[in-house]
C-alpha cells in the first residue's frame, strides 16, 4: 500500500512528495543511506497519508441537470404526449405518435458513471426543468434506463438515480432554493448543467457552479464542469 501511495505522490513535483519517494526508493534498493528505522517509516507513512488526502479532488455533493436539450431530445413540448411506452427489446422510449425520446451525446455514460462508480456514492443527483409537461417528463424519467448494474447491483432508471426533482415552469433560482432546503447541501457544493444562458445566469447568482451545454451533455462539458467546480472551490 505504501509503495502505491508513494508512487502517486512522486508524480506530483513537490519537495515533500519527492523526498518521500527518494527515501522509500533507497530503502527498497538496500542502499546504506536509505535504511530507515521504524520511527522514520511511521513518519513517512503519516506524511504520505496526509499528502494523499490533499491530492484527492473535491467532488460536488449534488449534481443537477436540466432535461430538455441537455440530457434528452426532443424537448417535451415537441412531443405528442402520453401514453409513453418502452420497447421491450430495444429499450427505446416513445410517445403516443412513436416519436422517440433519447439521451443526448454522453448523457448515458455520465449518468451511468454517477449510478455505478463508487466515487460518487456520496453525491446526490437532481433534475431541474421548466417544462410545462412535468407529467410527461416524470414518465420518461421512469422509463429511460441508466444502467443494469448500479452500485447495489440493480437496474436503475433515471428516476431511481435522481434524488431531487424540480419540474415546473418558473425561474430555476426558485428550483434551486427548494433543492437547497430539501437537501441541506450548500450552493457552493452544487454543480448544474443547462443548455440555456438565462438559467445559467440566474442560478450562478446563488453560488452554484454552472456549466453551459449548448450541445447537450458531452464528455468535454462534463470534464470542464468538474474542473471549474474545483477552481470555484479554490482546490485547484
């Protein structure tokens, strides 16, 4: 375990990291000057743990997504409405006219990561939409599958993943105030992805890290958003 930790630390060019790695390498090589007593090894292990902790990137405590033209397409107002059905073989979800509602870009991969990667186990997911058809959106959330292997080994749809939902017309600043009240998560610990500038401008005023997604969710916007979150938190 110590070897792996020191290897990771050695990849970061700080004096403390390189010193730890140098002494550990010498001791492994059997060099006389590198022989360490138990007290020194214990001290190095302690320093390694401290530095390793500092190297772990801070993750948002809540990740929020707009729905229409951010996670899925078409937008709800473009559809013919209920009943929505799911094809048993393909898993495709369609409205009463047969128009399919599909996840955009990298949305499937990103939602699957949030649902299955252990590093996100303490992060909540929220859906925030100004749709005038919340009942249609709710139905799609229940039908669209995210993964067949969540952290608990179970199938998960979008609705299973989303712990908080604000789906109704109005300013998204109000939506986020409700989410803040329900979750207790500080605004600065939230990140929000949306394809409309007006929503970005409104929600930013609360202190939320907001990411503009004119082309929906992509790997690039996802990674850019997480980097911006670190910058805003002062951890990068």
